[in-house]
C-alpha cells in the first residue's frame, strides 16, 4: 500500500463539517502526513472572505502537522476531485453533511459525486452526534429547528421537513439513524449560469415564426456575453430572419436527479463580412478538439468590407450563416442528490 504523505480534507466552514477535518487531522498526525484543507467558494466575489475564514479555522487546529489551507471557486465536487489529482493526495476526507442554509448544494450529494468520480480513496465522516442533556427537564433537542425546509421553508430538524419528505423521492442511506435526504432543487445564480455557458459547447435553439415553433440542437461558442452560432441555410435561419427573438438552452446532466439547465432569451443578429469570419473562428477554436475534419465545416468567404457578394458566398461549396444571440434574459435551474 502506498504510504499516505498528503491528505485532502474538505470543509464548508460549518460546524457540521468539523468532524471530517478532525478525523483528517488525527490521521495526518498518526501517519506524519501533510494535511491540505480545501474550501470551495461559490463565486470569485466570495473567495477573499472565504480565504480569511479558512485561515482562522486552520489556525485553531493546533500544531504537529503541516496544514495548507486552499480555496477554490467552482463546482464543489469537480474542484475537490481536481485538487486531489493535482496535489497527489493519497486520501480525501470529507463529511457526509456539512451544509447549513437553504441555497447551497447539499454536501451529502457532493460526497456522493466525489466518491463516484475520484480515482483516490475517499473517507466519508458522519457529523458528530450532539450531546444530550442530563437534566430532568425534557425539551426539544438542541438541533431542533436548525434548518429551514428546502421545499416549503418551515423550520425543521433536517434539510427537509417530515411532510415534504413524503412528497420527495428519497435516496441514499439514513445518516446515524436519521431520516434519508431528498434531492435539492432551485434556481442557479448568475455565476453558475455563466460558468455553464462557458464550459459547454452544445445546446438547443428555439425559434418561432408564422405560428410554428422549431427546436434544433446546435454547437456554439460563448464569449464576452454573446452566443455565437453557425448554420447552413435552412428552416431555422429563415425563421430567425423573420423573427429574431429566440431562446437557447444548455444542459449539464449527470443523472436524472443531478443536472443543471440554463435558458438564454435573446435576439439573433446575423453577422457579415469580417464579423462573420471572426465569429466562426470563435466557434472553431471552442470545438477544435471535437473536429474530425475541418473541411467538413462550411465557412464564410474572405469577403471585402462592403460584402457585395454576401458573407455566405464562397467559391467551391455551400457557405455558412454565422450569427450571434445577444442575451436579454438568462435563467437557470438545478437539481442535485
């Protein structure tokens, strides 16, 4: 067995995730290993304050082990797996629960995704049981009403109240004798919407004209707030010229209970001359790893600035219509388990 020289522990800086860090610290001391403590911030704006909080957190852990605090921005599961690979961590230690609040992703689902996608061993640590009182007066447990139900908003001992759990599909194994968790769903924030649009390359275009709606899959490139598209002449191009108000949907689907989806409502604008050449180049650069044969792509001509021939005309074959969608509204939803 490879000796453990580096351990990666994760925390969301809540009390519930402290048990995982405590276990990781004990293991690091017993093996003489370096301990790296990772917190994944939801946005770049939150990164500075998260870094300060993590430094204070690690300063209270004591000495005897080399501790390296790390803060990253992005999807929690993806960043944890990537960090473990890049730092060559021999063990990942994380909590089964570590989330407080109503809008962030449940860490339980993050733990499941990490164990499914990481090539490194993963140790899942349940939260520490809260001590029970020994007095004669009996009352609600100290953690009662700690959460607001993610479905109805009522105060609850768990992330979902008893009534809502009966209406939600259950999954996983009950934690320490408690009830199982249910999938969480909600609206994507602006940061996650932008991240999904930037990292994806395929989506579905929706257009409407003369009482007819048309939806078609398309490749795209997203740069500086614009969606760049290319297409041969056809139904969708004729419809967008008649009615440039369109929508574009992009999905990232892990499973039926783990997905993100974004819809962009906007206005299609056909590009001409040099703008068309530059727009198509953006799409090519975005999809270069997927191209098997570049000659299969229609391309705009190197047309003169006055574009008298039209940007779709070039010698030797059928040209491309190149355009962009200027967003008017962006909306997104997610579900995780």
